[in-house]
């Protein structure tokens, strides 16, 4: 029996983000609103034809139109990508620049395989979000408690 493939090239944003590990994409894919979790949905940057939500608006080199991925650009890595990557490394222990270099050196198929291994939930085989370390397939109650805690904090700050 073949293991389910969770990722495809269409889930890899021009900046190198694997949208398949994003909390908003995983919320959409696992339809957590129907499980009582109030969280924003996203279908991924490429599917929404937004290319990279973080970089495209500030990219003078045509990411998403003239080039598919930032690593294909002569200015790679640019200041926008460095800033985004630094934030993600610090907050989420993942790197868009490392992703881009991996794709450039070993190809998309090997990258997708490595992502399957890295982000696979050992309990259920689902995918763990890079943003909060939660599997949206089997840890819905943990996710719901986290989201409710965030809303409670915001309400208390008012």
C-alpha cells in the first residue's frame, strides 16, 4: 500500500514556503471549522493566483510572472526574502532559503519527499503545521484549545 502524498509542486510558493505545512492551508484541507475551530482558511498562494503573499508585492524582478521561484533570480536572496526567512527561522524553525537551495540542487521531487518525512505526524500520518506544531488531522482538540486561548487573551486585553 502506497503512502498518501500530501504535497505537490503547486503547494510550493515562489518564496519557497511549502503552503502544505501552513496552518491556514491545513485548516482548509482538514475543514477544521466544521470541527468547531474558528481559524482562517487559505488554499495556498499559487492556487489563489497570489503567487507569494509576502514577496510578490515588493518584487521588482517578476517572481510569479517572469520566474517561478526566487532562486531563479539573479538577486537571490533579496532583502525581502532574507527578512521573511529570518522571521520564519526564528519563529517556526523552517527556512525558505534552505527550501529554495534544496529545490535548486536536488530538484522538486526530492524536496517534496523530504518535506513528507519532516512534517509527517507520527500518530496518524497527517501533516504537522510549521506555525504551531499541531497536526490538524488528529489534534483538533489541541488546536481548538489553542485558538480559544488566543481569543480569550485578545478579549482580556480590551
